[in-house]
C-alpha cells in the first residue's frame, strides 16, 4: 500500500479501503482475527501518514457507521499516546486542525471521541504548542449550533479533568478567561451544557485555584440557583461541588449553611442513587470540620434517620451480592473476585505501656480493603457504605448526644420482622460502636447475647453483618467475665467460621482475628478448640477465604505467643500449613499471606518450629536470591526481562526475621551454610524502601540470634545503616536505628555473662570507628519536631546503647539530646532494651555530669518511671541523684525538688532517699 504525504492531503482509495477493512475486522470477537489486526496496525504505523487516514475516517467519512469512525479515532488516540513525538509535523498539524473543525459533529459518539483525542494530545505537553486550542474551543462555546457548543464543552471538561494543574500554572493564565466563561453557562437551557459547565469548574476547587477564588461568591450563587435542577447529572455535580467547598471554602458557605444542610439532607434521599451517594459524601466532609457540631446540632435528629434509611440494602445490592444464595461454600471462587493483597513490611518496635505496639492506629477509613470487608459489602463504594461511614464519623463527633435519637431507631430495627431492616439495624449498631461506646455500655449486657443469637440467623447477610458488629464490641466483651460473653461469642463465631456461606466465613474469620487481638493470652484456655476449627477450615475453604484464614492463624500466633508451643498444637497446625507451602510454586502470590502467617507462627512456636525450619529457611533464601537475580537481569536487559515483584523478597526477608526471632541461636547452622548475609548486603541497598525496611529488621534479628556470622560484615553494613537514618522514610529509619542499637550491644557487651551487662574491657572500641557515622543523625532525629513516638523511643534506646559501649565518644553530646531522651523513654515499660539504654546514660553522666545539669529534672522524672530496676542499675541512679544533691547542697536541692510534681517528689524520696 503506497501511502504518500502530499501538500493538500487526500487519502488514496486503495489505502482507505484497506484501513476500513481493518477497522471492520477489529470489531470481530475472534482472538486470532484480533491478533492479526494488531500485527497489521504495527506494520501500518511505519507509514508517516497512516494517522492522517485515521483522522480522515473519524472526521470526514460520514458514509461509515459511527462505531467504525469512533474506533478509528481511538486507534489514533493510542498512537498519539505511544509515539506522538515521532509524528511528522504536517501530520500533527492536520490532526489538530481536523479535531477543531469537527468538534461539533452531529454524532454524540464522534464528538466524545474527538474530545478524548484532544485531551490525549494536550496530555503530551501540547498545550504550549497548540496555542489556538483554548481560544478556538472557547469561541465554539458561543456557537448557535448546539452540537458545536456541546462538543467544545465535552473536550474542555476532559482537558480540565486531565490537566487542571497545567492550566493553573500556564503563564498565559487561560483560567482567568475560562472560569468566568464557564460560569455564564450554569443557566444554559440544555442540561448537558449546564452539567459540563459545573464539572469544568469543579476541577479547580480542591487546588484553590486563584482564578476560581476571585469568583467564588458568583460560583456559589450559581450553584444555589441550580439546586432544584431536574437533571440528574446537574444535581450530582452541584452536590460534588458543595462537598469540596466544605473542605476548601467553608467560610463562604456559613451564611447559607442551614439551607445547604437541608438541601443535602433532601439530596441524600434523592430517587437517583448516584445523586444520593454524592450528597452523602457531604456528611463525611463536614464531620472533618471543627465547626461540624455547631453547624449540625439543630439538624442531627433529622439527619440520623436519613442515614439509617440509606444503610438498608437496596434491591440491586441484594441481587449483586447474591443475597438469596444461602449455601455456596462448595462453589470455587472466580479469580476476578480475589483482590490483590499488599504485604505490610516488618517494623521493629518497643511495647508501650498502653499495649499498642507502635502507637500509630491503623487507618479505619471505609475506603480501605480491610474495613470494606468489615462492612460486608461489595467492593464498590455505594450509598449504604457511605451512609454507614457517615454515621460512624458523626458518632465520633457527637458521641452519646445522638443516642436519644438512635436508641428508639435501634429498638425498632434490631427486632424487625423484615430481615433487610433487621440487618441494617445491626449495621447501625456496629457503625456507632466507636463514637458511642460509653453510652452503649449499659445496653450491652442485653444486646451482646441478642447479637450472638443473630449469628444463627437463617439469612447469610444477617449472619455476616453480625460478625462484624460483634467484632466492634470485642474490647468490651473481653473485659467481662468470660463465661458470660467471651466463651459463648467465641463458640458461635467459630461455628460461623465453618458456615456454609462464603461471605459469612469471610466475615467470621475477620471478626475472629479482631477478637484475637483484643483477647491475646485470654484465649490460651481455648486454644485446642480454636485450632481444631481453624485447621478444619483449611479443607473447607475456597481460594479467597483461605487467604483470610492465614491472617486469622497469624494473628492468633501473635496474640498467644509461646503458649502455642505445645506439641499437640504444633501437630495440629503445622501439617496443613506445610502442605500448602509445598503445593505453592515460587511465583504464586498466595505465598505472601502464607509466608506472613508462617512468620508469626515461627516467632510464637520458637523451638517448636525446629522440625520445619530447614526447608522453610532455604526456600526463603532462594526467593530472595531469585528476586535479586531477576532484578539484575532486568536492569541489564530491560527489553527482554520483566522487573521482579519485590514483594516475594520482602515477605521472604520477614519470614527469615520471624525464624531468627523464634529460633534464636538454633538458626546458627542454617545461617553458616547459606549466603544470606551476602544477599542481605544487596537488599539493604535496594531503592525500594520496603525492601530496606525488611532487610534492617532481619539484620537486627540475626544480630541478636547469631552475631558471630554478622560481625565480619559490620564494616560494610554500618555505612549503609548510617545512610538510612533518614526520618523521611519512617519505618526504614526505625528499623535501621533499632538494628544499630542491637549491633552496638553485641559489639561492646560481654556475651558470656548471663545478664549481658558487663562491659568487656576495651572491646567497646570495636564500635568506636562507627560512632561518628551514626550519632549525629540520631541526635537530629530525636530533636526533630513531630517524630512518631516509636521512632523517638527506638532512637533514644540506640543512643543510650551507643553511650553504654563508647561513653567517651557519645557523652560530649549529652546536652544536645538528654531532655528529649528522658521524655521519650519515661513512658515505656521496664525491659532489657530500656535497661541497657539507661545504663548507657548513667555512664555518659559519669563522664560528662555538666551535660545533664540544665535538664536534671527530666532525668529525675525518667528515673522515677522505672517500676523495678535491677539492683545494680538502681545503685547507679542512687549515686547520680545523691551526687547531684551533695554538690548543690541541701537548701538548693530542696528549692529544686519543690518544682517537682508531688507524685515524682514522693517516689524519689521513697525509692532513693532524696
């Protein structure tokens, strides 16, 4: 086919026929035909004016049907995306010109296709090189021809959606013209045009674009004018605008806020579910504003019933959820039902006095997967889910004040004859659990047994939501006498784990994992019964729920720890896990949850895991090695080798950490006979933060378990650890810090003394060359504002440990960190890490007493935070306190100690006689 470029371009008939034939073939469902079409398209792309033919078919060939013309435009769009830079300039010019000349094609499909093509060209950075685009589209808005106006608006909406930031930053300030122009069309007689106009302006609200802010009052006024619009899309865009304005310009909404709240309440009940959903987002947005309680106070009693009504399953929900299918546990899952999982890398933390491992609560938003499964819904955000989330956040704002409105509703719904209404009542009860817990406590002795009975309801959707709601009250249940609530709840929940309905199995497994986290070692008496159920589920579950079961088993191991290490439990639990382990191939992503689960199990079982450790260890090392090799191959031959999925390496490193933590010195021979430290050296330098995070966790655990193998590599490892003391990557920095602390203790402390607290003369010097590398960054971190609690504690412990090993090198900096150091460690429980850190600080004070003088009150407070320090540590505290008191004299000490809060003064007097 001889395609030629001519000055006044015209297609050759022969070439045109070939392309039309190709477009017809590409609509065929046959795979072989499709492959053939792809091949021909790639060949045609070698001709410079092939793209002219495509735009010609799209814009000029009115004899063809619309789908064929549109397809031609979409192929052209893909070509623009793939190699626009290589288009000859005359082809580019021809395409741009044809787009603008035909923006008003009579066919809506063709107009929309041209709009997509225009925004794709703009996305290629062509806003700068297409000066006439915006003026031309802007002029087209004023056309008397509806098609031209609508086509131009459609293109502008796509450009605004895809390029809002570029438009805002453009030096020619196009938005100064466009935004006032868009506002003129809010009152246009065509609903489609009105909808386009609002949608265009909406793109600039969140970014607080200056060109919109100067017209904000006019914008809001126009929105109010459209409030009663009959068109669904217009109402939806008005609601969307108001939701964003709450976040950005609440000040401008306040004068009309009562009317807006009334309007949004009305729209939340809109006959069209998509409008109702947009409106319902308003309550989520408003709840984040400090003024929420004041604004909604007089409306809340009418809003709550609206939200509750929205929480009932719609007929379409029930159809989508197969709500009439009660038993489906024998039906295999479709792969498309299984969402990708993301592995959470291991993070090393101290345990806090409040029992929360890292002091940072998990995000409980309703748009993250964990809680979506909690909500017992399809994965799509819908009105029911949004209403429930809104009730949850408002319960957190109003607390028990909403109970007078809610309790009568709960009475009516919870015991209703209609299962759909009863189910929504149980969802309401779960949604308010966090915000209204205090006010609900008097009702729980009656409600919890009722809910436990609902776990046996004949409707699967009722059973599944009941699992979730009960999990929201697990904390209260665990605090009551076990015979009364915990035991019956556990028994019924475990029956639901073996339910004949897959949705119920999933909800029960997730709820049971929550119960495990709350109950921890309280579950030990029931371990045999629990394991029996979970192991039975292994043979019952289909693919998707099997992944959730791994999580429930891992959480159980984390919760009961070494209590799991009983031969009868090991014999029940390990065979099914190892069977799955043997069946899965190295490239199967189901390995992720299984490896995570095994990591928790290995840590809990300790020596009980020994019979299984060798094959598990070897496979993990092999997974790390394979990933590194593929990564290297991909970097050297990117065209022929795909990049690896590094999650395989991350979960393997984390399981190796679990083995080292659980097996301790028993891992020695496995490490000695493998190249793990060489691989670890590469992983520690990986550009992906999660890989480095897991590498440093493993390094710390290997340091504790078998330091003799780590020690020869310290010279290579320490500079890498020092480079990663960067709080921009909190978890990486946290694990690197913790690891440095573990290494320093091993480098400088006697390993043959049982209490690990005697310095070996002179060997502290082995750590000395590295002190200057790490101490500066650590002091910076401890003094940095807004550093997370966990990182502060780990940093303080590591500084203390460095001071223990090399007091002369660290003590001169005492004054730079002592106040923060004391504040960070006063809240953690007595443990080995705290012990070694405080010994270090005492050593440093002995070397540089002047460094602590200005902040001595903080030191006194930190000393008083100890419940039962070891005798020799207590002796160190005694000497420092009395040394200071003797130096300043009785009178000054009394003045000084009078500043102490009374409990501190009394504690120091009783414990240390000062």
